[in-house]
């Protein structure tokens, strides 16, 4: 007699269902958001997030980049998410390391991408705040998180990528890339050129350039 069910579940196709249920610890065997090609994204399990392999929306300022991503159902990477993305790429397979080099390697042409963080002094205090996790609400860009800066390096220096705190700011000097500490009224972006890679937390949000883009992030539903 042929067994057709086991504990109330059909036997036929069970092995394929088992295989479909296995998750790759790096790439993630999960269903991507509707309308995107999973081959164009990398899944970050710790953030439940799909991150684009390539930058888009070049020649847009920080505000317009947010607006463009939100209109597509996507968003910008926060500093902490970007740090984790770099760590994931650096420790990954050949494709991942190629993307890591495309972002961080000292070579021409220069490359840059906006990141979701701005820095403001709130309510006339002397305390600098980081605003992040922005959303477009009633046609206005609003941060979902606004916090005073946690302990981090407040000098321009080289930093260690593995030392980044919860807010995505470095706490220890190192040689992974240069860091320009947060200034009032500035936003964050990552930049690499023939000289060195740099995490800037002191950029003007209104500048734009043909080599400056943004990396789409989409939350797994």
C-alpha cells in the first residue's frame, strides 16, 4: 500500500517543500517583495531587509532620493544597516566581495551613496541628535527615530567597521575607512575615490552629482 499522507500532510512533493524551506544563511531563500527581481538584491536576515546590489537615482539630492525611493515602496539604508551590509559583503562569497570592493575600494571613478541619517540640534539644546528611518508622511519627510547621539568618535579619523554602535556610528579608530564625524545640519553619505573610502556625516543634503546615487532597501513582508 502506497503511503500518501504522513501526520495528515501529503507525501507527494514533500521533499521539494523541504528544500524550498531551507534558508541560505547569507542570501536567504525567502519570497522577495512583489515586483522585484530577487537576483538584484541581497537579503539581510538581521534586519529582515532586501538591499539592492546596485545604486540608482543618480544626480538627486538627499531629499529627492528619499522621495524617489518612497514612491517605489522602498527606502534608504540607515547607518547601522549600511554598516551591517558592508560586514555581510566583506565576509561573503566572491560576488559579495566584488560588491564590497565596488563600494569601498580606492580606485577611479569615484562612487558615492546617500544614507538615512541627518544631524540636528533640537529645541535649542546643546545636544546633537541623529534622525533616521525617514518616511514620507502627508508629503513631508519625517524621521521615525530621533535620538541624542550615543557614545561615538567625535573626531575625523580612520575607523574600525566592527566597532559601530546601535546608531551606526564608530566607537573605535581603525583602518577600514575614513570617518568625518557628525555636524549640525548635515546628512550622511559614503564615498570612495582613488584616494580612500570615507563615511561622511557632515554633508550638505542639497548637493547632487552624476556619481552620487542611493541603494534601495525593501523590507520583507
